[in-house]
C-alpha cells in the first residue's frame, strides 16, 4: 500500500468520526491505489463497490481537507464518478 493510500485511509477514518455510510464506495487515487468505504469501515482495497470516485492525489486531498467541494470537483472535471450517483451524494453528506 502506498503512503498516499495509507494517509487517505487515516484521513477518511478521522473525517467519518464514527459515522456510517450506507452502501459502499471506492476512491481511486490515480497512480497510487484505492480506498474502500463500506458502512463504518475504511480500508485499502480494489473490489467492486456501489460507486467509484476517481481523482488525482491533489484533488482527493483538497476534497478531504474541505478546500474543494466534491460537487464542484465533479462539475469541473476533476472528479469522475462511476456507478450509483445517489451513493455518491450520500457519501458527500457523510464527509461534509
């Protein structure tokens, strides 16, 4: 697992602060790896999920830090979403 993915897992666990996500989501960090969120579990992984969000490292870190709104990232072409859009919206609510 890359240092970026390890840091992402830690940051997402902190950001979720014990909240649970209904469904499953995968963040693909280009050239680094991927992180799975399922229920209250956050881990490195690459299995199929309800929704997959793909971004470069800089975009992903900006979303996690709150400097970039996920919707704005998607509308600006910095974040690709594949799969269940309602799951993506629920995830944005959990991470806000």
